[in-house]
């Protein structure tokens, strides 16, 4: 009896699980990935454990799963649990039935990976997983496990041919099959909070964000690129302050229908397109100041652009912005009250200073200029800060005098409100890096920023960035030194062009594959002259066109007929070996006639067994089938070693 640790079913199941897990590696915690690969390796190399040990492993693995996701549940948690269950199933796999169960469930892992990311690398790994699945299906198609005779190319070749036959129809359906503007179902959220900015902010909260090199979004400007002082990308606007944390309410994220209250300024608009990475948040970064919300999104009262559902996939949208805020906008009493409210019992030194300076100033703007000058002279920028205390603003302004954008914007807003000037905190992104290959701009999570807007009579909401007022010589550290790594985009290296080109290719992938939605498909139909066609007419046209392409591919592929059954394939390889030797089977000869002419008892015996299966329709069980294929493989190798027949 074959030892259990050499059970091929378990080994194949473990290998298939490991390959199917590859697309999910980047989306799962490292601890969980290590555990799954360890379980697969155990199933590959060790005997089947006792059922009680499997049960204990199951309970321990579930505990590790919960620990890895901090007890939160989401679609990434579900994907991790699916991968974990597959690895555990490998531990008890013994028969072909178990192996086929693993094969069936292994298809779900690439699908789960594509729900989280459609990046080129993820898609390539999903294709690799699908190919390994097809190859395994080919090996086990006879009911047993039949390994390739000469090389893996003989096994991979028919699999690739099957994929090539299906590829034209798949491409046609991807580009032309009528799409709906919104999916019929919604995806559950991630267990993590995502990479975007939240609806609250407190000093020191963004340390992890400011060292995050992941891309937040890409921007393609239609014409002139705005100056750096205009490249502020608006996100959540925070109104309410409890002494430590700034927040926005749910009502702040509702649609503002009174758009007539926000007339255009008359300045030239800036048109651009954004490709936003998934954030699990509802806001969409837009350039100050947005003229309108791109469909199907909406504008809020504080000039933000929001979606009704979280952004769970790469999203593209076009927008237009004014270069200056509207001067005719009115501040409602409710807004004024919110923009002046703060805890009066905290930060008493800040309140006293604000009242004194505002009394001494001739105007609100003169007071603001004095505050900005104070920041420029006495304050330093650093990421090395302490946790805020109860009087965080007093501590920052009069003791620490160092921090980053969260500290500066929070303290600046309190200084304004204490002086009777309405103010609020705006979070978003600033700056960006221009990719020279695609001439587009890239903003990273580490480009997150917080600034302020102050209401000035006759001018409306005016942007002030107190962090930018810090003198250059007072910048103690940046993301580069604090993160302990060289800032790739800050200091160019020999590898920078390679990374630029890689991101350029990814942006093109997003434009043509990931971002191909219903609106872009309608544009494609219009270019084909189908502006007035009904959806059912488009569907019928697409199916007819795709069927014609598939039929043509099948005809071309059928010009050279290939045996479909493994026994026929192996017999054809044997005949090919004789042909290369110089003694090939003639067209009119049967298998038995050729064996009689070629001579040899072993060949005649194999020809009789093949003839009985092929023409006499003698049914063979899985063992007999595998035995015939193995004998044909062995004899084929013998024929290939024989010398060629020289013809005179």
C-alpha cells in the first residue's frame, strides 16, 4: 500500500491551494498568509493527522484569523476564511472526491481577489491560478492521476489551446456586452478602515497615513496644470470641535440641492479627470473650488463631492473647478454658529491671546496675518510629536511649538473662533508628482493634508494653510527622514524611470480595462453608429458577432485535428515517434495493420488493447485506463531511443 504521506491527491490539493492563494497575498494579513501556506506545506509533506488534531487545528486557525483582522468582519475576512478552510481541507484529502472538492472551491479564491483589486499583477496571478486549475483538471480527467509522458509542454499545450479558443468571445463580451450603470448587488465593506481620510481628526492621528506610499489617486488635466498653491484636493470638511477631536456630522454629507446659492466666480475653470483608488469612504477628492458634482455623485453644502455608497473599486470621474471661491455665497446663522463654537472652558491661554490680538488688529485679515507671521517665526514642523492632552491647543501654541498639519490646522481654527472669526478645518490632499511618461499627476496617501477656511465678509470662505507658513529652516523632519527610507519621489534614483513607467502602464490598464464602465461603453456604441439602438438589439448584435468569431476560431483550430481523449493523445504521440524514426503509419492502415507491419510483440499487444478500447468500445475502469496510458508512454520512450531508419 502506498504510504499516506505520498498520497498524490493530497499533494495536488496542497499545490492547487498554494497557487490559488497567490492573488490574495497582498490583501490578507501576513500572519494569516503564513498560516495558510504552513497548512498547505503540511498537507503536501506529512501524513493525514488524526481527526481530533484537525479539529484542534481548525479552532486554533479561526482564533488566528480573528486576531489577524482584530475581530472585525468584512469581505477580506471572508476571503481569508475561505483560503483557510481550503488549506484545512487539504489536511484531510485522501481520494479523488476530496481533490475535486478542493478544485471546485479553489476557483473562488481568484474571484475574491478580483473583488478587492483589479491591478495587472492581481489579474496575472488569477490567470496563473486558472491555468493551474485547468492543468489539474486535465491530469485527473480520466478518474485517475495521469502525469505527462515526455514533458509538461505536451500537457500545457492543449490547455492553452482551449483558452485561446474561448478568448475571442470573452474579449467581445467584455467590450460590447451591454453593461448597467450600477451593479445589481453591493459588496460588503472591508474589515479595515481603508486608506482614505475619515470624518474625524485629532492631532497626531495621521502618523501612519503620512508615511503611506500607496497611491491615493491619479489626475489628468485637460489643459493648463494649476500652480502648486491651487492644487488643494478637497476631502471631508470638519466643523465641530470638542477640545481634542474635529468631526463632521452625517447631515454634512447629504446632497445640497440649492446649487443656485453657489454661482460661478467668472474665473476660468480647470478641467481634469481623476482615477481614485478604493477607499471604503464616500467622499471623492476634488480640486478647490468645484463648480458641480460629476454624475452620479452630489455636492454638499461645504463644497465637498460625495457618493451615496462607499468607494469599493477603482473609480474614474471628470470634474471642473474654479480657481477662486464664490464671493456671493451667504453664511447662514446655523453655519456661523457652528463655525464659532468651541469648548470655552479649555485652552484659556489661547482664548486670551486671540481676544487681545483681535482687539489690537484693524481687521480680521490683519489679525490672520499676525497669526501667520507668528507661526513663521516661532514654530517648527516635525512628525515627532507627543500625544495631545486636554488643553492640546495651549500646549501646542505656548509649550511645544512643533507639530504637523493636524496640529497647525486645529490650533489655527481655535485661534480664529476665539477671535470671533468663523473657521473650519478642511482635510484632503496637496501637491502631487508628475509622471513624465503619461503626463499625469500622482497623489499618495502620504500627501494627506489639513488646512483651514476662514469666513471673511465680502470674500466668502478663504483658504489659509498655517502649515505652509512654517519657515523652511524650521522644518525639522519630513516623511522621508521620519519613515526611515529614502523618499523615492523626493530624491530621484536610478530606478525612478522604471517605477514611473510601471505606474504609467498601470494607469493605462485602469483606463482601458478597470475603468471601462457603462458610460464609456455607450460612447463606444456611438462611435459604431448605434446611438439609437435598443439594449436587446445591442445584445443580439454582440452575441451574433461573438458567435461568428468563435466559429471562425474553431474552424481554424479544427484544420489540424487533435485527439481529445488521453488514450488517443498518447497513441498519437506513439505514431509521431514512429514517424520521426522513419517508419510512420500509412493513412489507410489501421492500428492492427500498422503493428503487424512494424513488427514486435509489445507493439502488437498495445495495438490490440488500443483497438479494443477505441473500436470495440470495451469499457475500461480508471485503473485499466491509467495502465494503458502508462504502457503507451513507456513504449513511446523506447521508440524515441531507437535509431532512425535510413532509406536508400
